[in-house]
């Protein structure tokens, strides 16, 4: 395998909304969901149209809520990873946090089609873990599937997470595995 392109990673913030929107509106991108499917929505997302989901995500970003990171190649947004405090998502099956634990959930990945298969998802995973650690997470929780799973592939594969040091702690449904990476409190 050739050396993967080297990306720069940045958290999605109000000042990066245009980059985020450009990536999600590009051909083949997950603009149908705006990465809102797994987020705790309450009454804020009764309207499940693209426009409503986009507006809900924009509201979260403008309010300063952590939602994830963008990967940039030569200054252009080309990849996304949803990484945020677990309580900003719906219940995805992980155990309750223990005393002193701060859990961040890693929900999904997106890489432009032309760049897939080059190791970018692994770079996204490492950058997401780093972001969570810098924001005080003591555990990163993920919900990947087996490599041969017919669905939820955007959540990553168990193989990739194991290679990054994650340990399986349970299952959520029949396909999603619950995996943890303990970051510790001194990081």
C-alpha cells in the first residue's frame, strides 16, 4: 500500500461551518443525515428532512457544542469523524460512566470516495482520540461492525479499532460492537 496522504485535522467550529457544509454537500457525502441520526435530538428533530438535519447540526456548531473533526488535504476538507461527548448522542448501548469517567463517543467516518482505501480512516481515528483526550475524555467509546457486516460500515470496523488499542466490552444489537479505549486521567 502506498503512503497515505498526510491530512491536517481540525475540530468543527462555527468558523469552520462552511468547510463542513461543503464536505457534506459534495457528491456521495452523507448530506442526507448531516450526522444527526445518532445525536440526542429530543423535540429538536421531529422534521427529518435534509434541511432540518442541516439546520440542527448548524445550531449545535454555532452553540459551541463539539460535534467532530474535519480532515484537510491541501487546505480542502476531505474527511469527517463524529467525535463528541457521549451525552450528546442517543443511547447507543455503552455502560454508564463510572465516577471520574468522561466518555466521548466516536460514531462515524466519512472520506471522499477518491481518497478511500488509503489509510485515512486510521488517521481520522487517531486524530479523534487525540481530540477527545485534549477535551478531557477518559474513555473513547465506539460502535464498529465486523469487517464483513452488511450495514453500519460508516461506524468503522472492529479490526481497525482493535489495531488502535480498543477493547470490546459488549454488543449493541446484532451488528454493532461496543469498544472502549481508556485514555486515563493524566493524558
